[in-house]
């Protein structure tokens, strides 16, 4: 029998903006993914604007960063190794909150304090942004839905390694019942 997941606070109007994996090792100076680097300036501009607008609406802003601690994985690609420059948030982000959550899986909820923070702040809705649309963003969206949060995404604030995949991924979000904020 599966573990029961305690729900978010679906009755609450409080919103949290999740900004996922905008790091030096993904979009920044030590990224090895050309497509992320090519999309980064525009994406980070959108994220900085959205975070500012969100704060004006009393949204909580949470930055989520990946960190790899497995020595074998770090031998293959150390861009996100714990303590490395790549594991740090991209320098172009205007950090507007003290909430920075470190994850080690695609799902931002697994073995992190994210759910606890959201519950403590009486959050009922999460707006998910960042990268990669088909991996960490999708995993986090599904995990938030499983926890009974209302979920929204902002297409201009999400990127995929292959830009051509974005329309299909946005359709997947719609099929899951995710609000699409245009």
C-alpha cells in the first residue's frame, strides 16, 4: 500500500512561485547545454519580472536548485556537483526571497523541505517555472498535483532542452488540469 500524502491547503488563496534549476550549471557560465544557454537571457528576464510581479501580489518566491552528490555521476558531469560553481543559482537571477531549496531528484518535493514550507505558509497554489519542462518541471507539477495543490505554469517562464517539444509539453500540462497563465 502506498504512503498517503498529506494534501496542501486547497482552500487557501496563497500562491508560491517555484523557480526551478536556474543555475550556473544549467543556464549560466558553466552550462554544457547549448540550448539552455541560448534560451537563458530571455528566460531569466521573464523570471525576474514574474518574481517581482508575484511579490507585488504577495506571492511567496521559492528558488529550487539541483545538487548532485553521487561521485560517479559527478565524474560523468560535474556541472551540478555539491559545492561547485554550477550548483549555485545563476548570477543573473534577482534573488527576491530567502527561500532556496536544494533538491537531488527531478521532483522538487522528494527529500526537501518544500512541502513543509508551503504548508507552513498556508499555500494552496503553486506556479511552476524553470527547466527542463519535460523533466524537473513536469515531475514537480505532478508531485504538487498529487499533494492536492492547485498548479499553474507560465509557458514564457519554462524552457525545454529541445524548444520544439514545448507545445506538446504545454498540452500535457493542460491534460493534467494545470492552469496555463499566458
